[in-house]
């Protein structure tokens, strides 16, 4: 029996599907969301990332569970969260260039949402301070306006973030900058990929203890740091157990084949598929479908997805418009024209390939969700 049965993902009226196309299963997303809220100990602790789906409709769905704070990777994603009515929105990406001005514009265009910036570089913090002061002088923001800020902390990913040994000095310096209000720390540990939950939890606890001690010392110095955001999808349950911080899973609401295989302890279900059709039988035991690398994320290797109900299928090759699979000898290959449901190994960049999502409930396509923030700009 397949670990990912086809009947879980098959939709009615397959003949109408324009393949390849992206499908989200709303029932599964709701199940995943309820599971995540439970693991977090309540919706009020969640500050999730929306880069996986980039969808106004999915954001509103999450808000119906009481989630009102979100992280974004782009200004467009931040604006989308504001369009949904989010209370707090962190641009969890270094603010550079025109994005400084754009975030200030957003803060005035959507007064019902509180926008946060994030940096790890003292020079960039200084440029942000200057930008706020200039905006005050120009009258584009109120004279009393301050921009809430997070310091990005490097917990070992070595991608962005202030090294732990430099963090105290950064807190002291940023707190002195006019026009900025230091709210807390962003502690993302995207390198925590230990498959064994006990080992992952052990590693998370090690860094949590360091941050907790440092926060305590800084609070004694008079730096309150009221908001700490920690974790990603694999690590947020660990942070939930050891701290009272905000938690920032992302992928797990939609989930995908890759995370499901690597982190079964999360208990979520892949809730998205790329529908494709078989277009050729190029050789014995082989079949080709119309899901090339323009239709599914190519960053994972070796397998970029799993065909629901066909666990034994392995990739022969993939080109721009074609994906060739092979099945073991004796296994019947799918007919030409048959619809396949492929669970992406990595759903985040897969979603960004599509302008819209087909939303399915109880096996039927019920609506179409635009990928609202697929482009880098909406209005600002």
C-alpha cells in the first residue's frame, strides 16, 4: 500500500484539468493548521512565515484559526498580509535599497497593521534610522513615528544574522538609534534538520539556553526585548517546549513530501500536489509526463516529487517540459493521458511557479486562489 494513496489527492472532473497545475487541498491545510496550533500551545504564540503559499486566501484561512502575526520575505508578501488584516508583520529579510522606502510607505498605507524591519548590520540599521528621520522631516510619516525592529541572530545557519558573540553590543548600539524601536530578536535555526526528534530537541535546547541567558542579562541592563521569534518548521515544537517565545513555522501548513519524509514527528500531511498527465511511453517500464522543471521546484535532489500511489517510480530524467519515470519490471505503467498527482519535495518554490492555485474540498475543486504575492510588487 502506498504511503501517499492516490485517492487522497485525486479530484473530480479530471478531464477539465489544464496540466500541469497546482492544487491545494483545503481540508488537509485545515488539519495541518489545527495540528500546528496545538503543538504551539495556542494560536497567539504563532508568528508563521507565508513565503510557502504567498496567498491572500491562505493567509485569511490561517487567520480564521486566530493567527494574526506573520513573517514575509518580500515587500509584496508583507503588503499581502496587510491586505488580509494581519496585526503584526515582520519583513524577515535584510532591509536594503528601495525596500527601506517601500516599508515606510506600507506602514502609512496600512495603519491597522504594525510593520517590523529586520537587520544584522550596524550600517544598515543606521541607514534605516536616517530614512525614518528624513521621512519625518518630509512629512511622509508622523513626527512621532518609529519603526519597530528585530535583530536577526545567527544560531549557526551562517546565512544572515549577528553572531552570538556580537549580539549584546549590537543590542546596545541599535537601542540608541533615533527613529527605531528595538522590539526583540529573530532567532531562525534553519539548519536544524536532525531527523531524530530527540537529537533535534537537544540541539535546539543548547542554543535556547544561550539566548535565554543573554536576554536575561540584557534585561538587567535595561533592554526589555519583549518579542523573541524563534524556529522554523522542524524546530518550532522544540522551542515551544523550552521557551515562551513566538514560534515561526512556515512550510508545515501546506507541508510537502520532503518535510514529511524528513520530519514525521510533525504529524502533518502534504496538502499540495502538481497534477500532470502522461504524454508518452518512451521505453519498457518508462513513462513521460508533462511536469518538467518549469512546473515543479528543482532544488531538491535526487527526487523532486513523489507520485501519489506510485512510490516505486524513479526519475530517469527531467527537462523543461518533460519528466521521465521508470517503474520496476512487472509493474504496470500508467496509460497515456492518465492524470498523476505529484507531491512536490519542496512546495515553496513550486508554488511560486504558478499564478493561481486550484483549491479542493472533499475531492472537488471549489475555488481558485491567486498566488497574490508571486511577483515582487503589488502596489508599493
